[in-house]
C-alpha cells in the first residue's frame, strides 16, 4: 500500500492509513495502526490531503524513537552527577578521617555506608525487603572482607564499594554493555571527563524537517533551516555546553558575518525550539519553564557587522555591463541583462518564464508575461513588456522549443534554480569590471526600481511591477491593485541605451 490510502467497506470516503512500528507502539498509545478520514471521495484530492497527515505521523514516530534513545543516553550525565556528589562526600570523610584518625567500629560502619538511596533500588527490580541479586551480594562481601589499615583507608574502601554498586545499578537500569560499564566506572571516578551532548539529536532534527514540509513551500529554505540547526547542535556537542541563552550567544559571536546571517541562525533555532517544546515530550520535560534561548539577542545595527544591502547599479553602469557582455560574445548574458533591466524581475523569475506565460493583445502581439510562482505572495504578478524588449521577447519565444518551452536555457539544480550558470557568468563579468561584492545581478532589479521611482512612478503602481509588498495599509488591505494598463504606462518610462 505505497500511497497509504484505503476505503472502508461500503464507503466512498478515502482514509489515510499507516502501520505503527512495534518499537514505538507503546509510546503511541499501544496503537498498531494510525488511520484518519480525508473527508473526500476523490482519489486525486485524497493524495494531496494525506501528505501533511503522513508527515506528522512520521514525525511522531521519529520523536518516539528519539525519546527512547535519549532516555537511554541519560546514564552518562546521571552517573557524572552522582560521581560529583560522591567525590564531595569522600573529600568530607577524608578530612574527617585526618582530623579524627580513630573512631573505632562506629566510624567503620559510617564510612562503609552505601551512598545510594532506597529509591534507586527499583532500577534493578529490587524492592525493599526482597532478596538482593548475587552480583550485589558479591560486591558487599568483597567490601566487608577488606581489612582497612587506617580510617583513611576505610573511607577509600567505602568509596570503592559505592562505585561498584553504582556501576551495577546503571548496568541493569540502562542495559549497558561491558564497554559502557567500564565507561560508567570512569565517569563515577572522574566525573569531569563527561561533556554534555547536544539535546538536539539527529533524529529530532529529522522529525522537525518532516514537519517543515507541511509549513514551508521552498525546499531550499527548508534545507537551510535544517543545516543551521545541525550546526548549532554540533557546536553544543563540541563545546560540551548546555542549550541556554549564554551558549547561543557564544555560538552567534563565533559565526561572524552580517546581521541577516545571524538573524537566520536565531530564526531557525527558534523555529526548532517551538516545535520541540510542543511535539517532543523528552525535550519539553527537560526544558520546561526555560525561556527560549534564541530570543532576546542584541545583534549589530551599525557598522560592517550589521550587514549591507545590495547596491544598485546606475543606468550607465548597466549599459556598460551590457556592452562588455556583448564584446565578450556572451549572448545569453546580454539578453539576460536587457531582460532584467526592462522588467525588474529576479533572475529565477526570468529563468522560469515560458511561452505559455505570455500575455497577448487582440492582435496576437506579446504585451506582458505572468509570474505564477515567486519568492513571496506579492511576487505573483503580471509584468508588462517594454516596447524596446518586444523584439528580444519574440526572439526568445521562437527559440523556446529547444529549452522545454522556457525563454532562457537552464541547467540542472537541486532547487530548480535554472539560471545559476548565467548568474555566475554575470558575477565574473561584474568582478572583472571592478564592481564590489555588494553589486550582484539583483542590483539591476534595484536599478529598475530606482529609475521608475525617479520617473515619477508611485507606490500605487511601482510595487505591483517589481513584486514587492505594498507598505501602504490602505492599498495593501483595501485595494485589488493597479490595472495592467497602469503598469504598461509606467514601464514605458524606462530608458536604457542598449546599442
């Protein structure tokens, strides 16, 4: 049942169904099957509706498995803590032994007192009053057969006895291997060797990533989110530090880079935190009551560290870059520069224009094109074609058949960014022309916006051409936007000398 869809007998409604793996059934309420109505009798619609439900179920299964793993891994920090407590008791008793070298049998009895509470005995299934397993009896016998030569020796013997007993308890509680039992002994004897592991485990990140599929459309954005949290988790493990505000502050300081980069790390961390607190019981219990460590950080607001926006080219600089591309016989790049200048479109918006995106007038002449899928809701728009761009637009349409219907030839990219190759060509061109790192192809979009604004195009039209959110409350909330004719009139105010 690869699509996880079923119909019950005598019902037309489709259900999504998933078998629960044996190892997590108890954590999921002892259910063997998860099933939910999709409230539709259309299979095509059911195929779409099942996806977020399956994603959440799979995230729940991953989280349940992660909780089991996390619970088992608690033996290291637990024994390190007990080792620290034992070390303090030993130091106190050693000091007492030095000050009072002879206290007779009473001291011997107290020094050999087991430093483990009765509450811990149920770890092994031992209840007060029940027979103690042979392993524990042997440890006790060995301890009390020992004949200490001094009160100091008595204290050290008591310490050894307690250590042996703790190792046995941990071995039974967490089903430790022989190698892990030896590590447990080292942790009790020398608790400072323990470094906390990141509470953000790989399986938790994977479960969160599955959740993101239902929240974020763009695969590239989801992958960036995941990569940032993986880097944060690696930092926590490497540094051996807890997940708190101070640690994240230290992480952010080590990253360097512009303000926006640091904000993205905090954004990803905050999103993961909110998900984990809500959907991962182990994480929720561990950090209950703690403020989100990704909130409240003060990032640079001035200077280089605050980050600088892309710098627009002047109109003449765009014309000069066009000439350089033409001189270098980079025809595709020449066409891209012209197209970008006369439309203000983003490079990947241009890369996804197809013949069937074209808007024609009554005479069959191209007068615009539609951008159906953009970076933001405002980016979905109809863009008018400048009269100077029409000849090139027709030429590209005539060649589109060789490009699977696209106006520009694209390459293979994981995120379907078709014009990476041309983008890199432009990068080499502008670098050779000695432009700064803040000058990129997106700078041409800023040039177009600047030229339109200086030509008198206002906020009632300009944002609808370039696909930006309209900052005017009245227009963004109450207006359906400007007309295509208004945009046509505005776009004709652009002028570039592309000879």
